[in-house]
C-alpha cells in the first residue's frame, strides 16, 4: 500500500454546480495533503463534470479526473 499516495476526493455535482459538501471536502483534503506533503485529486462524474473541473482546482485540488456522461 506504500505506493498509493495523496488525497482523493470523490465529488458530487448538484444542479449543475459542485455540491457544497464537495467544496468543503476539497478544502479539508487540501489541509490534510499539506500536512502530509501530498497532492489532492478530485474525481467528478456527470454530464457537466468538465465545466466544473476548473472550479475544483480553484478550491484546492491539484488534479481533477473527469468521467463525463449524461
């Protein structure tokens, strides 16, 4: 398990926006990652995921993985 590093947040999209809980989790993940010297990745899935990737980065994610489908 030593090869797995970083913090992964599975984000939720609600009504075309990042759900408030996702914003909160990205912020908490950023704090934890800073303490560990690691990165924060966020996974967004849904029909509008690509459009919200930049917003997740603005809230503290280093990487955003997108799975876009209706």
